[in-house]
């Protein structure tokens, strides 16, 4: 559970960064890609350990 809580904090941080960059498309795309990677890894971990 500790790892899941930490991952949720990381994802929340990335989402906050994306919100701050919403007016800067050149910087926004890499952050969206980073969020996608983090979420995919997070969901895979959840499915493996909780599902």
C-alpha cells in the first residue's frame, strides 16, 4: 500500500505540472507523455498486486 500511495502522489504532481503548462503546448506534450507512462505503470502494478 505504501508504494501505491507514493505513486498516487507522483501522479498528482504530474497532473499539477500539466495544469501549470496548459498554455505552453511545446512543454505540455512531453508532460502528457510522462503522465501516460506513469499511469500505465501504476495501473499495471495495481492489477498485478490488487486484482
